[in-house]
C-alpha cells in the first residue's frame, strides 16, 4: 500500500512539473499569436504605433483568436462528414480487387521517403502564396478611398457567416498540410540528405502557415467592428456629419478615427488623461467607409 501511494505521488509530481512547463509554453504561444493579431490589425487600420514588449492585450487577443479558431472546427468536421457520406457509396461500389490495387499503389507511393514531403511542400507553397498571403494586400484601409481590386476584397466585405467559412477553410488547409508533415515524419526512416531536407522544408512551411493564421485573423476578422464614441476627440474641428471611432487605447494615448463631410478622414492621437470616452455603439467600419450610404444606422447590408 505504501509503495502504491509513493508511486501515485511521484506520478502526480511529474504531471505537475510538466503542467507548469506546458502552461508557460502555452502562455508564450498565446502572447505570440496575440501580438501578431494586434500588429497586423493596426497595420490594416493604418495606425503607426509602437507596441510594448509585454502587454496583457496580447494575451486577450491570443485567447480571442484561439476561441475563434476552435469555433471553426465544427464547420470543418461537418464538411468532412459530408464528403465522407458522399464518397461512401462510390467507395462501396468499387470491386474488391480494384480496392486492393488502389491500397497497394498508395502504400507503395507513400513508402518512398521523398513523396509525402514533396506533396506537402507543393500544397503548402500554393496555399501560402495564393491564399494566405493575400491579406497583405490590405493596408491603411481607414485612409484609403477604395479597396484593392482583388478577390480577397470580397472576403473582407463578406458577412460573418461567410467570413467564418473562409477562416475555417484556411484552418482546414493548414491542418491538412500539418497531417501530411506528421505522416511524413512518422514514416521517415531514410538517411538520404534529400529526404531529410524535404521533410525539414515541409515542417518549416507548416510553421509559417500556423503563423499566418493569426495574421489573417488580425486583418480580416478582428478589424471589422470599431466602437463609435459620443464626442469628437479634443483638437478636432467639429463639422456636419462628423463621427469618431476609438481605434486604439494604450496606457498613455488614445487614437481615434474621425470621418466627416466629403469623405474627410483623420487618425488622431490624444493623451489618455485629456480624453473622455463614451461608446454609443459598434459599427461595421468597412461598410461605413466603402458603401454609398454613410448616414444610416446600418450603412450597408451584407
């Protein structure tokens, strides 16, 4: 009995020690993705500001990204189940000898060390270059008169449901290449320098994809809503139809976006101690700026 108690105690102590390391690593990852989210969110707005090295905002932004990403998983599972249901009947109709030949060909093809890494590299490069990097087309949007003439603009102006589906597709693409990298690493027993190089390149590209996920979230998702304030910031000339939104609040300053008559736009930073913030609502800022009607409570219907 004493030996059992000692064994359980030692195992619990090991788990506690590892849990501390896991918690520290998890906090670091949340800070990293939170920093990327906020950095590219501000760049998309056109706000030039320095971010502190340590700020609790990064942790909160990382948590919001994590919750949003996890909420997209059910959409991916539903899509996978639909594809499985559609492909089940044709698969059952394939004769057994044909199934054996297909399985044998796949096993032979995957057994070669360079095949899976090469497939993953091709998919990752295409996905990064033509999908995940498209969000870099957006910059200084609060001061731009029109959006870029690219397909990613339709994603930026999509409704919440379509935007969530797009992010789910991004997440699914990253998970597919990560699964290929996992299988390639599990099957890798080759001493060939070329095979090891391809596997290393694939793992690097998968890491790049995971880093680009919070970047896309920061550009396309977290920039949609801005809080509208009741008063114009101090130092701003009041005019007909002028409205102001709070863009960024730091420890020392507040930054507002002022939109007024004849499409006049201004980013204004004022000391925090001199500013009174009264939020009256949250607006879809891209609808306000890039639609014909700027006066109604819902500037555009998505």
